[in-house]
């Protein structure tokens, strides 16, 4: 929905940042969720494009869809609306972009994903005046380094990033130091959209978990001591393509209407080791994910079933493999029934409801299985091709986000019942893999 420019009322911190002088090469906005960082980014970039004479610019996020939604659309406050009447979507050899016709000259604002292991290849050879990054800590380091090389010859050079607080030891902090970033801290109260009542509700909700309270309310960098899958390293455990001989493809899913509905495509490969032996590896290659709460759009289970069937067929066509199983959380009876109606035979996933191994029982058994796969090098992510569908990505963005926030309650020691939807269906995939390819336990 378009927001008329004359009706936009920026908060005090937003306005101060938007209209501050461009006297830093690299601005970083870090802080709480829902703090108004993206709206401020878009307006700040608009002013820069009006001032600069450089023609080509880049906005980036985990994938191209997010880059478009956050910077070009921006919930009706993005660049396409700020420059309404002077902007058009175009495509050339450099890729998809927003073309602007401004008093300072014609501009091209390319929007691209930056999280894949080969994302840097998409911008090599380009000359850029500025680069913006959403959730910069989720982007590939080679891509980030390449963006700074691409602006080296710009007449007016500028970089702008935002992110939620990373862990204190996150490599992105060193990157900020190396690039002499100018850092600005944001809180939820800096967003004029957040009413006093809503702020009170959010504070009460987040106070239930100390980690989330410090990170998402106070906007602090917190050592996630209770993080459950802390062994996972995104850079070293993500492959650009499948490695090894494909053995089996199967799907696991979890469902909700207000909560997220998510399904992963999992491919088992047989990989030769340096000693000549073979081992099986679980590759998470694609993910359908939709949250009614996050998007404000609630879908019927029949709609989810139709979209999941499309996702499954896309995976079959993309990876040229037949699938063996579609396994859904036993509690998601409605989704299983709707999948069967659209021709997808969906069985019940092993959700660890009756597991008891040693001193572990229930969900802890599945968590230990997933941890074991990660530690043994038998679980990897694989870069996902573009879906070719409008406003639909099947990559692992939501999985990576949940992975970093899936923690234990400091009081009970149990997994916090939040940020766990992709974590649950990933656990179902690990249960199936462990029992079939790792001897089971």
C-alpha cells in the first residue's frame, strides 16, 4: 500500500539520521526489531540519490525478493513510492533495477541477494556509487568485500547497512571495525508507528526470556549461551551445489495459521571421504515458509496445501529427483488432510513424542540427533536457485534466522517455544535421516 509522502511522519531519531550530513563512508544502523531502521534507510538513500551524480547503485538483502520488498517497496515507504512518477522497474545486463529520472541525472538502483556463496559473481565488473545492505550479518563475506571494491572509483561513495544485534563475537563486528563504520543504535521506541500500548505489550512479551529481552527490546549484543545449535557455521556448512551422489529426496513440514507453516526439501547424498570411505549427508536444499503473524496475512490450510504442492513439484523439477516421503507434524492433521486432497500423500513425521534414549526424552532426543549430524559433518545447507515465481523464494533465509535465535530458557533449561517452526521440521528431517542412514538410536 502506498503511503502519500506528505502523510509520512518520521520519528526524531529517524529524521536526525535521514538528514544528517553524508560525511561517513559507511553508516550502520543496529538495534531492536521494529525500530524503524528500514524506513529511515530508504529515505536516507533517496536523499543520497538526489545528491550524487554516480549513475549505478545497489541495494541488497539475503535474497532478491527481500531486497525488493525492503528497499523498493518498503511497505509503501520505499524508493518506488518516494520517487513515484519518476521511477520505473527495468532490466538490463546488470539485472533488475529501479530506474530513476532525477535532477541530478538518471540513476539505476539494482536490487540483488547477497547471501549465496557465489553472490559476489553477480556484481563483478559493475561500477557502483553506493551500496545498501539489509541484515548485513546474514550476507556472504566475499560479497561484502566485493561491494566495497565496486564503489572504489565512485565520485561520491557511500555504504549503508542495518541489522539486529549480532552476538558479541560475530565476524561482522570485525568487518565494521575494518571499514571504520559509523554506528548508530536503535530501540523499538524510536519507531513512531509503535504506540505506547504496543510498546508495553512487546516489553511484557519479551521479558519472559532474558536473551530475547536484551536482544530484541534493549537492542544489545548478547552472548547466546543457551543457543541450541551453536555448532553450526553458516559459511563453512553451506555449499553452492549438491555434493555427492543423490540417494533420496524427502520433505518434512510443520503447520500453523498464526504461527509459521514451513516445509523443507531434504536430499540425502553419498559422499566419498578422503580415506576412500563413504558417508551419507543430509542436504537442506529448499524451504517453503510463511508466517501469518509476520506477514499479517492469514491463509487457509487448503491454500497452504496448494502452495506446498507447488513447492514440492518445483523441487522435483529443479533437482530432477523423485521424492520418497512427505512427513508432517502429527499435530497438523488439517494440513495433512488438505495435502491428501490435492494429491500429496502426507504421512506423520516423527516428532519425538514417545522417544526416550538414555537420559534424554521427547524433543531432546531429536535435538541431540540434529546436533550430532552437525558435529559429524552430515548436515549442510545448499544454495537454492531462484524460484522463478513472483514474490516467492524457497531459500533457507528463515531457517538461518531461527537458528540464531533458537535458545534454551535460562530457568527451565528447555527450548523456548518461539523462533522454532523451521527448527521443528528440521528436527523431523534429522529423525528420519538418523534412523535410516546413521543406524538410528
